[in-house]
């Protein structure tokens, strides 16, 4: 089973950032995906997020709560407290529009377009209006509709919860990249890759209820083996997408972290869970850069 829906759940925050905030929830007993990292520029915490959570299961794992309390500031994929991020949803949809002289039906072919039209109708979208989107935009549209039908919203997601709390607590938020950078990455995908993304999305929307609950359970439990299997499965089918959207971004983020001042107070680095798994995940990359990386729950250091 391919897991491309993880792109939106645990990789791209800009796709879900422009929504109302969610009230803070109590912590849960799950281990979560939280690390304590120490290196030349001091100590910080690294946590894997789910950008969308179910409204009735919005509690955060206790280690993530501790990491937030012990941090003086929050670093997210993008600064969710910035106007640029809050307008991201509208700008993302604008970027996903096809050129006026381009036909989506011609890009997709008759058979694929008929499948798309059926999926759009089932999701309650007007096919004529949706036909103005590039394939990656359609994939996002269909996936987000599926999330909403199952009760998963960005308003209940980790970033939105902690953004609201950081505002109240006076903790500054910064971003590793901008919403514009994330949008440009998606909009710059090769058309063949976009068509492949759409094809995988059309397969996954039928299996979404089970897949979402599986991901949520594995994230809460901090089950690294299960998370890696669930999150990376689709990307193994699409190495170009994996390199552009995960590997290259993770390497840029490690470079930014290494450039932090040595006197930095503790920070919480909060990024999609997809960025923390596998040999190219942030924990593994940081360890290879000379940092000590340990699960906050007292689990083994990465590589042991």
C-alpha cells in the first residue's frame, strides 16, 4: 500500500497552515517522536509532528509537552505566527492553477481524467472548477477533502495547538523556510511526477480511514519501525520526489541548525514526522554531523 498521504500529514505545513486555531488539549500517555539533541551549540529538542489530527484525539504525547515546556522558543517548518504563513493557503491554491491555455484533460488523458471526475464528484467538488488545477493541486484538494471527511483537521494539528500556546506564553516562533519556498517546491515538480502523485492519491483516498488511524496510532506510540514503513513506502516508488521534498530539505535544515549561536537557549524544533524517519531523517543526519541524539523518553541513542 502506498502512503503518499503522508506528504500532507507529515511533510508540508504550508498546505494546511491557513486555518483557525485549536484550543490546547491535555497530554496523552504515548511516547511520541521526540528527541533531545546536544552539540556544539548547546541543547535543543527535535519533535516529529502530525500537521493534522482528529478533533476528538487532539491530545499531545507527554514527551512533546515536556519539550515545549523546557524550550524558550519554537522552530517550525514555517513561522505559523507570521502573516506570510497565514496567507499560505490562498497563495498555494493560486500557484496550483494551470496556465489559461493548458487543458487538464489533455495533460491527464481521457481515462485518468474520467477517474479524477468520479473522485471529485464523490468529494463534492465541481469538476469544471477543479479542472483549472495542476495535478499536484488536485492531489492536495482530494487528500484534504478525505482528511476532513474522517475528522482530521489542521486546526487540531500539533503546529496549530503549539502556535496558540506560544502566543499566550510569549515564546517566539521562527521558521526553517518560508511558505513561498514550500509552494515553489510543489509548483516546480515535473509534470510526470505530478501525474504519478495524482495516481497514487486516487488509490489512497479509498483506503484513507484505515491509513489515517494507523499513522496516528504509530505516531502517538513513537513506533519508529511502523512509522518508517507507513511514511516512506510511497516515496520509495518516487525517488525524485523523495529527494526534492525530504532529503534536500533535511540537509538544508541541518546546515541551519549547525549555524546557530553557541549560546542559544533551548529550542523546540517541530517538523513533520516524515522528516525524522529513515537514514536521511534529521536524527540520523544530526548524529552524522556530530550531535548526540537521544529519544526524550529515555530510549537508545540513534545508531545504537
